C-alpha cells in the first residue's frame, strides 16, 4: 500500500497563507464590531488586494466567516467563528480608515501592526458613562413617547441601572439572551420602585407607572435590525436573515421580561396621549429630545464625540420630520420611510466630511425611529392571549422597520454606485 508523500508548501504558498490569515483577521474584527456582512466583505477584500492577493471571496453570516484567497494557481480557504456580538463604532471607524489607506504592496507585518493597534484600543467610556448615555437616550425616548417630566426622570434612572447591569454581565461572558432579560427586568423594577416611592410620599399619581416601557428601549437591537435589512437589500440572505433572527430573539427576550414585570405589578403599557403644549414649544422640545436620544445611543455604541454629534444632528432633523408627517395624517410607515431616506442622504454628505463610515452615522440616527415600544406592546398582548391587539401592534412595528430599511437602502442607492448597480 502506497503512502502519499506530503507536499512541502512553496515560499509563495506560505506567504499566501499568512496574507489570507491577516485578511480574515480584519474581517473578524469588523464582524465583532457589529457591521453588516457587505462591509465585512469589503474590508477583507481591500486588505487582500493591498497584500497582493489576486482574488478574495467570502461568505459571512452573523457569527461565521468563510474565505478563499486566490493567487495564480494557489488558493487558501479558511473558516472562522465570532462569538462576541456587539457594537463598537470606534473600532468600525478605525478599520475603515485602515482599509482605505492601505496601498498595493503592503506587507503582512505592516497590516498586522495596524490590526494589533486597533485590537488594543480600549472602550472610550467606562461602564458608568456607558450607563449614563443609555439613561439620556431612554429619557429622551420617554418624552418622544409622550411622557412627562416625572416619567423622563425615572426612566433616566431605570435605563441607567439596566444598561449598567447589562454591560457588567456581558463583559463576564454570560449568555446574551439571559442578560437581556435580566437587564430589562432591572430597568423595569427600578422604574416602578422609584414611582412607588414617589407615590408613597404623595408626590405623583398612579398614571406615571405607564412610562416604564421607555426604560427598556436601550435594549432595542437597532444595529442588527438595520444591518440585517441592508444585507437583504444586497441579496445576502444568509447574513440578513441571521441578523434579523438574532434581533427578534433579543427583542423577544426583553419583551418577555417586560411582560413578566407587567403581570406581577398589574400594569398595562398602553400608549399615552401627546402633551398639550404650544406648537413651537413642542417642536423645540422634540428637536432637543431627538438630538439627545440619538446622541445617547451613538455614545452607547462607543462612538467618538465628533461622530456622535454628527449622527445626532442628522437624526434630530429626520425624526422630527417623521413625527410631524404622522401627526398630519401620514401612515407611520410612510413617515418612517421618508425620515430614513433623509437620514441616508444626509449621512452620505456628513460621513465623508467626518471621515467615518456611513453606518456609524445612519444607524444611531434611525435607531430612535425603531418602534421598540410598539414591539414590546405586541409581545405583552400576545403573552396575555389578546391576539388581535398583539397582531395590530406587531404588524405596525414590522411595517415601520421595513419602511426604515427601504428608506435607507434607497438613500444608499442614490448616493453609492456600488449599491445602485450589481458588479
């Protein structure tokens, strides 16, 4: 019986192995930072081209990357898994800058050094600051959901506690879905505890309990919802469906915890009527709340201040336009599509001037439009057996998310030839 003699790789093949590994590492960093599969592929392709690889092909899902690098008659196929699913806008920006500044003839050592520096970057904000950004965003959400000063104040406290618990548990490696349920319960219980304390001293009435649903809106999976929808727009169904499934599971985990607290405390998260304020005053407050909401989410996603302010300015304009369109009689999904289109167009102008990826501008800007409260109400009524109400809220939430995705995709197609035409 003949034993096959192992072949010894040539120097060129060994170099291809090293180059392929570096390109894959760039993709893993990009995927772990929360971007869509199209951006992961683009980053790896630019790194591979700069290193001298003739052709680079990749298949990217939510947690896995399969790549094949070609040069001449040689090829190298590798598979990697990314278990940490998170959002890091600062890392995304650093990877974008690195990939765009690489020149043909770059060496493995040069790219490895750049990737080492990106990997070593620590979070821009501590756990307490991260919780503060969440608190600001959700308090702004509370006002946009027609909450008053008491609701905004107590949501600020509840959301801050919830996000602090969430981050502390995630950094210790706990299961994301379990952490989501714990964080949602912590935010709701903190909110209700403070409201009950205020009621005990006679400061507020029972109607303030209805605002607790805004305290868990920091758990709305905006990044995977948006990136998953955009992956579908690029016909990348495996990545898009995986991201949307992940987002649905996160949303369901949070909603079930909210439902459990609601049943235990005898609460009903019914929508609240808009406050009676002069038109110009209401517009001004909505502009401020929209700015702070987007700013809080952007900072919570580890965005540098310049990037966060750019996203907040874009989101402020678009969100107020959306609210006003709905109030004059437009369907919620029509207002969301128009606002998302505005975000897409403005991001195409703002992002290059700030030298940041568009995704770091338009995702925080549209997260504030994602109907998290409506989705939570759908699960609440479904859990209570009220199928009619559950379907009504669920369909409304789904239509708005689809409309946001369409608006962003159209905006990208109008401003980016790689989206308007298939290669």
